[in-house]
C-alpha cells in the first residue's frame, strides 16, 4: 500500500476520512466510493446533496472500524506496464486530486487509483502526487521490468527525467519518493501527453478534487 502522507495543503476532516478509506482499499477509487455509498444510510451517497456531513462522517467512521480489503490484484500479461497519471486543481490552487491508471502491455486496465491532494493545491503538486501514487501501487502489486509513464506535466517531466531541481514548492518528498521508485524499475521512460490526448487518469483526478472540496464535517 501507498504510505498515507499528504502534502502540506489542508484537507478537511471529511476529506481526510475519505482518504483513509481509499488507503484501506489500495486507493482503488471505485471500490472506495462503492463502499462509502453502501455505508451511507438511505439513498444518499458520497456526493449526494441529501447526504449530510454528519451522516457521511458516521458512515466513514463505521467503514474505518470494519475490515476494509483491497480488491483482488489483476494479472498482467507480462512484466511491461503503462502508467497514466494526472492531477486536477480547481482554481490552481484550489481543491485538487490525483489519479493514476495502471495498464499492462496490452493496455488492459489493471487498477484505477485516486485520492484527494489538498483544498488549496496546484496542478503540478497534484501531478507529483499522482505519479507517486501510481508508482507506489504499481511496485506494491507487481515487479515491473519495463514501464512507460504517460504524463502531461512538463514541470514533473523536467524534474524526474530531465534532472532539474523541483521548482514547485513543497514537493521535495514526492520527488524523492518518485526517484526511489523509478530506480527499482530497470527500464522506464515517459511519453508527454498533449492536452488533446486521452488520459484515463483525468476522471479519477477530478473525483479526487471533488473529495478535496468536501466540507469540514
């Protein structure tokens, strides 16, 4: 599992609890949101306007007291992987989320991951978190020999693959964790995604930003 270390940006108590549920299921976004929706009384859910902060907090507390389990790990075709990552921030800075999708060499989706980043975080910070999240969960589940990271942030690319020092404040810990993770992958490279290129991690980052925007609870 990924270490649950949030960046310095503030998360509300409710968003923090949701992130703890995400951690308990290996940051599998669908598994977490389904579990939360099932735990909320009545017909409400995580993002349902009828769900009160108090009701959501009780549901989250009950979930965290139960035995959360990560979904079964999907089998890859070989030891080559593709990792899509994306960060989303509303307002830049604003509520921000991170998303990552792990695929095998045949581009079958093996894991769809996401988490909130902070209530006032920027796009680049969210992108660092997304890359750290994806790499950490990839290495926790598999033994990759070849890896292609598909990413749109040139700021992160220049740091991670170009050797530049991080220019984004507050991301040193993520930058170091990313470097350590990539050092354990014998062959890795990046593909820069243009804004018009499809990125399956985008929707997960958006949900992460939705979680980061949750009220105090």
